[in-house]
C-alpha cells in the first residue's frame, strides 16, 4: 500500500527531519565531550519546589508537571478549535476523530452493563486517553525543553532539545491522581447502580470473612493502575536517554524516540484507559 502525501505534508516532514538532524548533530558534538558519569549524574533528579505552608513530601510540587499539564490542556482546547463545528459531510480530520470516538464508545458500551453509565464512562475514558496519549508522545517522541535538577531538587541547567519534553505521566503524582479519580468514580457509580446497601454488601461477598481481602483488592487497583503507567513511561524515557548517549545522538534516537513515544505511548494510554473502563464496569456489575 502506497502512502500519498500532499505537497504541504512533504514540506512539513522535510522541515521536521532537517530540524531533528541539526539538533542531533549539535547534541552529538556536545555529548562527545562528556563522560557517562557526567551525562547521567542528575538523570533521576527532579525539579522540586517546597510549598510555603507545609513541610515534607506532601507539600512539594514539581513545577514542570504543572506547566506541562496545563500546556497539554491548552493544546487539546486549541485542537478542538482547529476542528471547528462538525460538518455534515466530514473531512479527513473529522472522520478520524469520529472513528476514534466510535471505537471508544463501542468498547465502553460492551463493558458497562448498565446503560445509564455508558455515556459518563465514555466521557471519562476519552478524556483520560487523550491526555495520557499526548503526555506520552511529548515525553517520548518529541525533542523539547526540560530542566536538569541536582540532588536537592534545585535547577542545575535548562536542557534545550537534547531530551524530550517532560511528560506529566512520568511523574507518579499525575498517574496516582488519575488512578484515585477513577477509583472514586467507580465507587460512586457502584453506589448509584446498586444502592448504598447493595454496594456495602458487595464488600462482604461471597462470604463475610472475605471483607479484608476485598478491601485489599480494591485499594490495590489505583496503586497498580498508577505504577504500571509510571514505570513504563519513566523507564522508557531513561532507557531512550541512555541508548541515545551510547550512539551519540546520531541515527538511532529516531528509532528510540519513535518506538517509546509513539508505539509504547499509544499502547500504555490504551491500557490505562481500558483498565479504567474495566474498574468502573467491575464496580457497577
């Protein structure tokens, strides 16, 4: 099957590859002057700011996570504005978006046993998938601006296009927030579907002594839900950076960034969304 590109698409692709090649050569020159210990001394550190009204780990924030989260939301709103009002006869962009929504809706409708919760779950699933997908792609496939911090969480230097953009999903706090949100929504839907008595009774099924196991099983869902995405995205980013250093940013990073950012990013966004649908369906049924 031949892929036909318009003249405009060919120009955009050529510009993108040219820009990547320029930054790749600059990074290759820069990395050739560094030892591995120097290049990776702060790779596991994050820029952290202590809030003025508290102390400890629960009163610290990663400004990059907040900035990139808001940037992604603005990007989504901009994309919706570009699409404009739906047309009766859809163009390619509208047809692609409608195909995606139809796929997610069919998946939700198949999983959710109560029709009252199909549409709300569909909205939740689409929102999660789009946000996580864009986060994964930015953090794994697109060279950008990020910050290198020291062991104290202070800014060491600003890195320009020798690494990808910082992905919010590489921060466990983002993934934990999404997972806890899914957990709360699933329990609320469960109460609405079964009634409070039916919902409370389900914690003691099939036998009363299973209550502790049911509690552990439910609480483990948001933990595993968040850690699975965090491990894949954060680990993939570190592996990409390591392999890129080994080949001095020549031709291989295109393959690495493409694989981890696009393929793995899409798969992990889909898995995270499917698990969210499954947990909601389990609470309702």
